[in-house]
C-alpha cells in the first residue's frame, strides 16, 4: 500500500513517484511499480470481451457476454454449488470484495485454504491468539534485527530502508536463510541453513537458553504450557538439532548471542518459512524464541509475520447467514478437487484476480480440470494460462484505471487508490461487471454503488475519516497500538501465550531427487503478473557453486528440471551463498511461454491453515 504521486506527461505517459508526504512510502517506490506502466500500455491487453468459438477467441459485445453469463448462472441457480468462484489477490481493496459478496448471495461453491500465507497466519493465531505486530517502523528501535528468510530487496524496499536506517544507528542485523536472497549488504552476519529447517535452529537456540537458565521468567509466566514445551526441547539434544538444520555450533551461538545480549530484538519472519509441510511449525518455534527471550510487547521488539490488509475496514456487505457454510474446495489441490471431490460436479467456474492454473501446484492437473468444466469465465487483462482455458474472458480495469480503498499487510495506513486514466477499450471494473450481471438475474442480485461501499467500509472503530476527506488527503492511519501484546498480554481468552507442542522430523530427499525446489519471488514482477514478451525462456535455475551435481551436468547441452510430475527445460546459473541442497527458480512465468514451474510441484498442504507446501517439492537436474 504505497502512496503515490502520478503525473500525466505529454502523450499520456504516467510519471510515478512515491508520495514524500506519506510517513511510510517516504517518496520512493520499488521496481515492480516502475514496471507496472508497461502492463497498462501493453498491446497485449484484452480490451473487449472474448468468447471462445470453435477453439478460437472472438470479440463480442458486453451485452452478449453478460447475457451469456446470466443465462449460464440462471440454468444452475437451482443447484448453485455447481458454480465455483475462485477469487484472487492480484487486485486488493474494498471493492474487490464485491465478487465474493455476489457469489455468496448466489450460494455458489467457494475455495478454502491458501496459495500463500495461511500456515503462518494460523501459526501466529495459535501462538498469540490474534494476528498483530508492532508498527513496522519500530524496528529502528531494536538493538538487533534477526531476519528469518525475508528477501528485503525483492519483497519490501521500504522495510529494507528501515533496516538500513537502523544499521546506521548501530543496530546489528543477522540474516538466517538457505541463501540466494541478496541480503548480505543489509546484514552484519549471515547463517546459511538447510531449507525448511528453521524450527530446528530456533529449537537449538532455545535449548541453549534452557541449559544456561537465561530465559525471561516474566515471559515464561505468561505461557499456558511451559512445562510441556520445556520437556519437548529437552528431548532433543543440541547436536541432533544442529545436524538437522546444518548449522555449526558457532553459528547457533551467534543466533543465541543476538537474542541474549542485544535486547531488544526485532524478529522478522519471511513469507517462505510457511511454504513447507511443517511451515506453521517453523513460524511457531521462531515466535517462541522471540517471546521466551522477552522480546515481545516492548519497543524495539516484536515478531513480524504479517497483518490482515482488511483488518481496519468495516465489512460493508452482509452476505446471507449461511454463506460461510457453502461447499469449499481446497485451493492448494484445486485440480484434484474439481475432478474428484466435487459432488455435485462443477459446471461453471468464475475466476477474478487470479491466474490459478499457473499459480496453484500441479498446473497440468488444474488445466485438465478446467477443460472438463462446461463453462469458465475469467476476468483478466491478459490471456494468462488461466484465461487461455476460459470460454469467456472479460477485460478488467487495472490500478490507476479504477477507484478503491486499500489496506496493507505491513502497516496500518489505508489509502485511496484513485482512478487516473480511463481503461483501454471496453475494459471494466469488477464492480461494474457484477452490478450489470446482477441486474440480469431473476431474482436479481443488487450491488450497492461505489460510494456506498467505500463509505460503509470506512465506518470502522479503527478509522476516523470520511470518504471525502480520504479522497482529498489520500491516506490515513488506523487507530492501532504501536506495540503489540504490551505487558505480555496475549489475545487468547486467558491472556496467555501458547507454545508449540511438537517438533516434527524433516523427511530426507527422495531417492533420485536430491534438490529442494524453492520457487522464490522476483524483483520486477509480482507472481505471474509478467508480460509475455518479458519472460525469459528457458527459465533460470540457480544452484550452489559447490553443488556436486555440476560434475555430472553438461551445461553446453539442454538441462532439464525434473520432478515425479514432469520436466522443464532450464538454464543453470550458480550462486556463491546458496545451500547445496537448494535449487532456486524465480516463480511466475507462464506455461504457454515455456515456463510454469508449478507443473512440477505436487499438491501438498501445510500443517496448519491448508496452505500450499510448495517448498516441500524435491527435484533433480539432468541433461
């Protein structure tokens, strides 16, 4: 949720800058945003509704498109569970809740689980009783920042700027990860560990604290299950734990020293920690380390995973009381769910804000599932892998082409995202699409107008600003405490913290698949929002420069990334700082262009939250 200044130059080109008056954006933006104008102006934009006829897309009018949608929905209205709504987060904001409301009123099937952060969210709720953090700017008050796997350069340049500011003031920064994250310039020390084993490193550090009697008694007193947790830690020897995470004794002592001697400590949790079968456990052990060392509920402390981007808004549309009890199909296994678990079978799919075929695991199976559903509608600006499988594609307006109110996963400012330019051709907003479609149904589904939706969303106990004032000012800060869980008061009914009660083994690599596949984020694009002509094919895979597999590969011949699900031709590059069991693939390229790594990733769910365990996939490289 950056606050932006937009200048329309001669010829219609947009000059995009960060708003210098915004306390968090502070006048600069990231590479993703600088690339965004290419999407707005791309000749590949869909500007008219496209209907598939004889396996080819042909332009049709909006009346034809919406009449077709209404006809299909009306046919299935007596059995609404045969309609599946798949919303995504490619666009965020209050008005993006309108399609969810529409299909809730309809009583359609919905999705459950997550392709991203659910395991970490549920881990924090299990621990703290809620999803809260200190204000992100408070990290400048830390004596030490321990960064567990957050790629600062690619994920949040504003957080990177805060870390740099803290370092200038004397804060020491320790980065813990399998490598490949370019965090060295922002780190005083780095600890490279085996992918997916953060919980064992955190447990090893906690073991030292227990042995040396250095934990904070005031923190222990605010836990509900300390004795069980202590017994769990003591069942595992220090040597066993460090072998599992592949850290040296000296490296574990370094982490111990940060938490023991440099208080307060800010603990940052990256959004890769939860993408394993035991991803929630990774997050919970790191949270436990932050709490038991006395680094919660105080200035300069805190454990930062995320916050809900919608938490400061009023829920502005009330769906029927039973709408949340509708059938839910598991998103991480959506292809399998459609093909084998849906009864009644899915006969219509509506997708908005998601390139789900590309982004969900087992993309090939998801494509097969879509192909057997009689009618698919995809709302998008480009012919993505998902849109390519649709029967009807509806062109949507993008950021700068529509109004909305936005929140943040990172801070408590909300912003008015203003319409700056008209969308190209006949592209429409989701609000316009759902409003016109709702009118065509019998009985109709009425949708409130934009100002009603936005004003009602602002009627929140955390906000004290009118829609008119927000439009004028551009942003406002919600009324939230800057320090979460002050005085070790947590949000469970008894006010106490919950420690994890299990420490699961990490399975060894399967025979013939020695590399852990890490499909990490890009610097210049968000997930699959990459223009076709900007995709590098074959995709690049990075492995450690000391990886023994290099001895058996002929890099002058084609190289393939292989899993039990298939293979993909790739180009090999080496990285100095990478763990030898890791293979890094920057996610988001499309299958239709020769990419699409999720074809190789099996559909597995995380230990909490029905998240997607992408990083539990093992692969090999071969000629």
